[in-house]
């Protein structure tokens, strides 16, 4: 069994050292640098003053080793021991996340959370808007106050937060805050919309913008990365705002005469799928999605962007969510309607993390995209940007406080960058604003959507379609960008189709009659199926309402099929809609439950089973008949939340906690030092959390905290340890490791917590109750060595030994083309593994290096890339992953973050190896491309993949993929970081010739010798 190290005699003898005693012996200020497990240096200064200390700095965790200057040796020992026993929170000044800052917008008409960190027990006072509230920092150093609801206020005020220090935020407005999230069409900035007149007139003091960036995280973060700030809309700043969000906010400012300030919080990443944005809290009551709870964030990406970009915004007060995603839909499908269910989970989860129950959720329906499909047969699935995704977006309109703004008539019919990212975000944002104007700003007369199919009825050889959201009536419409929809008198409806039981689809004759559309075809005597606009590109679909909004698509497989829901309410309240109603298969239906004055909802039962005293219930896509009944009473029920914890930590409060109906219960989870927590709610695991809050409690719950230790496993060059990385191990459990050398190497040593365990090929930790480290070194069984061949053919060469010893590096000193240099993109940092330096490239921050911009082709006779790397799986799937990227797609060598496959590009398309590079294994990777396009990939000297290109490889031409594709980069591609790598990179060599086998081995031997520490 692995054991903890013994405490030193110094620690024993001075465990209870009094600070007063130590302070009396200090005669001058001293500074010391604790060794912390984070990059960068932290300095604390102690000033002896009136018998006590004043410490300044940013303590992160209790230091193990202390470097002190200005004291005698005996004083150093005493000080180090005192710091070991002093709680770190005793050093903390008042701090707040960067979401609090000058020019911020606070949420109106509801309690406003104001929160941060401070020393345990410190009193914090918040003053704003005539209110003064105080809180005391808890045992973890957290504090929070909730300002009372305030009306909108477009006049800037100051907020003061005081403790041992004082923070002041100026020009603070009160209005509505909207979280803008999704993928690249939400992330598209105003500057990309080619409307300079909108930028020039973007002087809106009441619109403020905050950007959450930094990518994914394995666990929810407390603070947005990068220290973002609130920015006021001006012609100089608005071009970097989310375009959809800007036009949404501008419409509201114009309609409301600037009376309600709008805050936009952007958290969006191009190419992402919905699972990355989910919070586990939203899934535990959707059983069909429970398989997602088995996924670790950095294994397949699920939850990772919520953890890294959305969770840091919570619980900052927000009105709702603007959601533009679906082009890439989902990673995997758990049911035919799982994309809809994930939107439901997203809304539930974000509500629960924010401690709210009524966030608005306004989503954008995908724009038309791609080539026109000539077939009359509906194509629901087309490998992305699917018609069925749009159908599920329609389903989401039945979620509480939800709405859908269609962009289906304002896309571009091209397979191109502009097709992916249509520039017309003005009308998208303004259509979203219609929902807010009606629901949040009391404009009851506003029509928010185009026609939405309500039901169908068979009438002889015709099908009669009835609609909601008909507004002033149905029309045949014609729409051009930035112009109002025009009615086409005598026009013919298009993109409707009809089929009989034989499934042979025909173009439907579609005729408007009052608020219905009647479908028929002379070739379909007995209609059974109808469909509208169900293609990836439904351009030409022209059913509108008179308000100019396009009808949403629909697809009915059997017009004779109906399901019923029977809804009833007891005395003391009502359910809406009431009675018995028929619905189409796959329909989603929202029911709301409202108690009368003096009554409380006692229970709601669906199909006879209680779902709690809920305010609303959505029937997910119907597949059978249902009943729903609500009962009421004059006394409110109460509920029990039962909290338990395993060994290795605690949960507070513990045991059975009684909560009133609609109340809140918060639980704090504290693992013992070095341990991790895994939380389970209502029997469903949701991952690591410091705390968990049940809001609007209307049923019984359970919460269990299970704790695990961690084992950090690493290996130097020459082999692998499996598994590798930092692994959680259940408290009291065991973990085994296997160690395997590469050919030509043997195990040199295995150390556990610094103690040599010999040359063992396996090791097991039993009954683990503390965290541990296991490290393996390998040594060559023969002579190794080499040199750099063909130096005159190098395009560039960067050597890891030239990197700085630690910290971030703004430049990588290297051999580069004349006039070029290896300049940093973002903040790449240096990491040391087994005594060798590497550049650390975390995918979520997408750092890297650029070797300059090129305008002329580079002549070549084939090409070669040889490098050292350590890939780390992060679960992210993208078009490719670039370790070295020449001109975006002319020559690329990378390793995918989800599978570990090697990916190669040569003048265009992406090809992947079948074999994977082991996760966490230091690997020498070589790509040799011959002049005729034949190429081979080698990993640690062994061939792993080969292929042939269709073109001669005689030049590297910049700009083929676009004006952006003119850079050579390391760790990512240049324009958007979609292809960012995840792992560490050492020596890198790029040649404009194909190395022969002897030359390749010579260079690989040179790199290997350095990795063994023998260069």
C-alpha cells in the first residue's frame, strides 16, 4: 500500500507556532516566493508592523517549499513551518471575477448576485443603488450578497465592495443581460457583416459587451480566462461584438428608446456541437441522455465548453440565452429527437447552475445553405446542416420561455465560407428581438414567428394544414436581404410535397384558404405523408405571414396518426391547455400549472406518476397518449433533500434537509487535501463541483459526494506508461499501471513519490487514501546519436533547448527564413518533462507560433516534417489538428485530439492514419512527402501510414485556400485556431525536400539523443 511521507521534525515541533512570536523576531520587511503548482511567480511580502503581518500577493495553495530572503537560517525554518500551518485564506484580499467591472450591466427586476473571494471570516460590504449589504467569507473563502431587485436604469452608478481592501466599479447600468452562445454564426463579429454604415452608427451607450474566451475545461471554472472587460458600444468597439447579439440589442434599444440597457455576454466557438455546451445538471432527469454522463469533458469534449466558458459567468444575473447552433448539431444521437432533448438539457442545466427557473431561450433556426437539391423527395439527414435539425429546433419552441427565429430564408445557396457564415445577421438579430419585445418588454401585439404547423386533417384526397403564428394571415411571400417581405399576388406556394402510403413523393399543389394551406396532387389519390421545406437548402420556400416572417418547416409521416393528451385540474387552480386535445406524432407540448389565489400546487402527475409540484411540464416528442393532472391545496408542501458523503471529504449540510416548496438548498463540498470530488444528484453522476444548489424545489432529492485521490503518471522518451496523465482513484480503491519500452530501449527506473521502485514493468497502488506520483525513465540499449542532415534544405528548424527555462515565451529562437521569426500566437508556455523542455499547447487556449506571412511560393522537391511531441487526448474533433501547418492546407502534420490518429494534408484534403499515437507518449513523428506526392508517416522510427497525392509536390503555394492562408504555424493554423493541437511540442524541422531513409534516421537519432538528455 502506498503511504504518505512522514512529517518532518521541524513541522512537528512548530506545528502550533504563534504568529505573535514570529512577528516579534522580524525586524525588517522580507519577501519570499512560494513554489506553487501554477505557471508564473507569486511573491508575498511580510511587513512587521505593530506585532502583526501584512501579506500581499495571490496565494493559491499552501506552499511546500519556501525561498526566503532577508532572514537568518533559523528564521527561515520557522517562517516556512508557520506558512505550512497557516490557512492560505488568511492571506487573501477581496477579489471578484472579471465579470464584475466598469461599464457592466446588472440584471433588473430580480435579485442581483454579487460575489467573490476573501479571507475566511472576513466581512465584505457591498454598496450600490442605495443598498448596503454585508456578508462573511465562508471556510472556503467565498462570499455573496444578493442585491434587492432594481428597475432598469440607464444612468451609470458606482458599486463599492469593501473588506481589507476596496474595489470600486464605475458606470454600472441596470438592464437585461443576454448570454449569446453557440458556434461560429453566433461568434461572427459585426465587422464581418460588410455593413460599414452600422459600425459607423454604433454609438449606443446602453449596449455593453463581454466576451468569455479560452475554450474548454475538465471542471467548471470560477473565473473567465483572459481577464475580459465590459465594453461600451461605439464605432471603434462594436465591430468586435457578436453581430447577432449587436443587432438584437440595437433593435431593443431603438424600440425601447434606450430605457433598458442591454448587456451581451458572448461565449461561442466555431464548429462546436451541442454536447460541449451542456451542463450535467440539465441531464439527470432526462434518462435517455444519461449515457452522456459517462463522458469525461476532455475525453470527448462533452461539457468542456460549458465548464470553460459558460460556468465562469454564473451566477451573474441574466435574463436569458440567445442560441445559434446546429450546423454541426451533435456528437452522437441517443434517439431520433436527441438534439431537441439536448436543447432542453442545455436550458435546464444553465437555469440550475444560475439558480434560476425562468431563463428565456431564443434560438436561431439554421439558414438555407448549400446547393439546391433537385429531388422532390425530402432529405431529412444529409451529413450536417440537416433538415431534421430544423424540425427539432421547431420542437424546442415548446420549452418554457422558448422561441425560435428562422433564418431559413436569408442564407446563401453556396457551399462556401459565405454559405457557412451568411453575412445577414441584421435580420437574424431583429427576429430574435421580436421574442424579447413580446415576452420581456410587454409588447403583446408583436407577432414573433412565422407560421408553425399546428395540425393536419385528411379531407378526401387533400390534406388541410392549420397553423399557429398566422398573424394577420398567410401569404405567398418574396424576400430579399435587408428588405421587407413582399406579398406576391397570385403567387404559387413552393417546396411543399405529398405522398401516399407507397412513399412516392410528388410536388404538392398548395393553396392558401383563410388560415390554412390545402395540399393535394393528381398523382396522390390517398395522401398519407406531407412535407414542407425539408432539405438542407429549401430555397424557394415562400409561405409567410403578413408580418413578413417565414413559415417553419414540417414533415408528417402519417397524416392519419394522432395522439391525445387529457389534462385535468382539481379545485384551487388550473392547467393550460385544459381538457383533451389531439396532437401529431413527434409534437412537443407545453402545459402550465397555475394555482388560484390562496392555493398551492400540491402535485402534478403524468400518466399517474408524480413529477412534483412543477410550474410547467413539456411533453417531449409524442409517441403515445398521455394524461396530466394537477391537484391543489391551501397549504404548501415541503420536501426533503438527503445529503451524504463518502470518505475523503465532507458535504455541508449533511443528512436530511427540509426545503419549502419553491425554496432553495445549497450544499458545499470539501475534499481533503489532494482529493477530488464526484457529485451524484438523484442517482445520476454530474462530476466535480465545489457546491450545488437546488432551486425552485418541488420534489424530493438526494445528493451524494464521492471522493477520489489522484495519481500523476508520466514517462520520458523511450516508452510509455499506461494509463498516463493525472488519474482519479476512488478513495480506498486501487490503480494499476503497465510500463512498456520502445524497441531499442529498456526501463531505466520507476519512481513512486520520489522513491526508486526498480526496473519494474508494472505497479499497483492499493487502498489509496492519498495522492501520488509515478514516473518512468527509459534508456537506450545501444548507441544513439545523429546530426541534422541537409541543413541547406531547411525551411526552418526550432530546437526545444532554445526555449526559456519556464513561463510563457513570446518568441522561439530558431533557424528561420531571412526576415522571419517564430513569434508567439497567444501565450504558449514551457513545460519540462523528464528534464527536457517542450512548448505546451493547450487546445482550449489555442496558443502557438507563426513563422511569418508569405506571398510567393516556396519551390520544393517534396517535403519533410520531423518533430518531437507528446499528444494529450482532449476529445475535441475538428477538421484536423495542426502541429505544423503550412499555408492552412498545403502541408499539415498533426494528431487528432479525440482519436490520436495522425492527420496529413498535402495540397488540399485531409487524410487520417488508422493507427493512433498512444496518449501521453513522447513520440518522434516524421512525415516524408516525395516529389510525386507519395508520402509516409513514421512514429518513433516505425511506419504507421502511407498515401499518394494526386498532384506533384514541387511547390508550397500560399493563399490557395484564401487570403488568410499565407502563414506557416506551429501548434495551430493561422486564421481561426479551429485546428489547434493539444499537447507538448519539442524539436521541429521542416524541409523543402524529401529526406531519404538514412537522412530521416539520422535526424530522428539526433532528436532522440536530446530527449535522453545526452545531446
